[in-house]
């Protein structure tokens, strides 16, 4: 039986100018693969930190009922994006009030962040 669903909210590495997105794209793919390994349904909501982000996040949050929302480090760790991080947390509270909120340390451990908050013992699913 599939677990979740989980929504992952992060920055779209393909739309952030001035750096090579390929390492992040590869890490996101690995992270999504880990969800599949654990039998967790996971959707991605990758945004650009501009005025379109809020609408994209609200659309994703209201698409279905999520058990957990993972907020990516790109949004959380870069101090100039603090207002976006606050907005994401408050949008989750408003549009998915029953969902746990989790934080990853990298795209590779996003499934682990969600597993900390999904029902049941994550160790039964190979978690840490």
C-alpha cells in the first residue's frame, strides 16, 4: 500500500539564473527515486522565487490532501528568501492544515524528512 501523499516544495533549479542546475536536478531525481523505493506517493512543486510562487504553491497544496509537506533547503537556507519561506509555511497551514511540515537537508534526503512524519514506524520501510 502506498504511503502519503507527500508534497515537496522547492526552488526550480532550471529557472534560477547564474549557476549550473544539473547537480540539483540529479539530486532531486535521486530524492524522488527514494520516495518510490519506500512506496511513498510524492508530488513536486518547484517554484521561482517571484510573484508566481504563491499561486503555484496554493495550486499544488489544493490539488489533493497531503499527509506531509516537505519544504526544501533552497527556500529555507538562503536568507534573502526568508519571506518566501515564511509564506510557504503559512500557505501549508492555511491550505493543508492536516499535513505535517518537514524539512530536508538536501534533495537526496527528502524522503527521509517525510518518513519522520508519516504514519507508522519508518524503520519498517527501511528508514533511519
